């Protein structure tokens, strides 16, 4: 059963989560914009924002919204369509109140599970948003089996990870590795190197690892690498073996 517990002492109300929004920007948005460019033939800049509402210590609503540059009605509709295809979720809509944006608001348990799963697939975990510290966990609702795909034992956070069952560390270039250094997982959106040397001892490079890199890149890998994932580069690149 997925356990969503916050270490931050939250009380009832609506919360914007800048850490999760940043994680979505770093690990998801470039893949989303590449898909949009492929389908509609134009580049687009997007900014995500994730918020949620707590009532009596329980999440009752999760909202993911995107603002885009030059938000014409046509572009918003096209981006809304792209979001639905990319996340494999219905419910994305264009809203014009205050700032025009595309959003999805989920309140049903199964719909929330669908959004959590979609983000978890992109390495963004929502495990830390459930209830305030000290809340009686035995009183939480028993989630249906749809949520068993993501199990966490606690809601603790640390400086280098937002997923307690898949921790990682980040080097000075913005590239994330598993704690044992054997798996290169992804690069942050701040990664801006035309050349990058994967250190000796790495055995696997995951799918989409350099999708957040916004330019052509030369990637040098050691002979210790045994598995290289697909779709490594969003904007082109090539691999050389040392």
C-alpha cells in the first residue's frame, strides 16, 4: 500500500510544492516538449506547477498545471491534447482564469492514483504529500490495489532524493547516479555540458538519461557500461567508448 506521509507538519489547506514542480520540470518537461515538437512542428517552453489540498489530514485534490509561452487559444488546445497523450490521462483542460494554462485536477482516488503513477513512471514521486506529522496513520483509508505499484515505508526526505526506495546522488554537473554509482539515472535541466565523461564503474545508463540536455552532446562512457537505455538524447548526441 502506498503511504503518503509528510515530514513537514502540514495542516489542512492548499499547498504549492516547489520541490515537486522542480522535479517535474527537470525530469518530465523536456520529454513532453519534444513530443509536442514532433506532433506540431514547433518548439514550446512550459512551466509546471503542482499543488494539492488536505482536508482532515487527507489529500482530497491534486492539481498539475502548465503555463506556456505565447498562450494563444490554439496553442493551449494543442498542448492540452499533447498532455493527455503524453501522460495517458483524460481530464486535461484549458483554463483562462487569471493566467491561461492547461491543467488536470483529480479528486477521485483512482484518478489520483493514475496521476501518481504517470509521474512516478517519469521518476517524480508524490509520496510526501499525504498528512501532517503526528496524524494517526491507522485512520487513513485503505487504498485499493491500483496503488500497490509504489510502496514506501516512510515519508522522510533527504537532500539528494525525493524517492526513498530509489535514492540517488547528483554530481557537480547535475547528473544523477544511484547511490552505489553503478546506474546513471538522469541529468537535471541545469546540465549544460557539450561533453560529459561517465565515470569508471558505471554499469547502466537509463532510458532518457540526457533528455533534459538542450543541445548536442558528446558522451564518453567506460567499458564497464553493459546496458544503455533508449532515447538518451532529446537534441542529438553520440557516444564514444573509452
